[in-house]
């Protein structure tokens, strides 16, 4: 739902600026994808992978927040008040998603880390015997 609204807002931004959107490679997003792929090669446990994905979601949100913040700054410098308003709507949605991602990451950490530590302690204890 939010993504569709963000796309509508961005389409309106392009209209206001008299520009047409062009497909471009986002090297920041590519970097996040490469990080994910590299991590998968390490064959982490299901729990570790879950924690990694939760953290990656937060990284992606922060990347989007910084992108919108920069665009808003440029639009302000250009005196594009309507563009600023639309971009701020998108920024607000990204900030809300970031809060949700952070909360999910903390919740998952509390659920998954203690049992993992307990299993590790049991393994060390068994090795000591």
C-alpha cells in the first residue's frame, strides 16, 4: 500500500518537474544484495539468517531515508515546495517502516539469541566432559 502511494508521489514529482522517470541502476541496493548473497554463501543457521534478514531490512530503510532526505534538500534549494511535500510524505512512510524493522529486529533477537546461547553453552559443556 505504502509503496504504491510512494510511486504515485514520485510520478507526480516527475510531472511537477517536467521530467520523465528513467530506469537506473541503484548501486547502493546492489551492494546490499551482494552483501546478502555473500552471507548466504556462509550457510548460516536458520536463526542467524533470520536475524541477518531483519538487520538487512533496517539497512534498506535507512538507505531510502537518506535518499529521500537528500532529494528533499535539493527540492528545497530549487524552491519546489510541492515536490518537497510529496517527498516528505514518502520520507515519513520510510521512517515508519524503519521503526517497524527495528522493532522486529529487537523482538527476533530476544526470541532467537537466548536459545542459541543456551545451545552453545550446552555444546561447550558436553565437550568439556
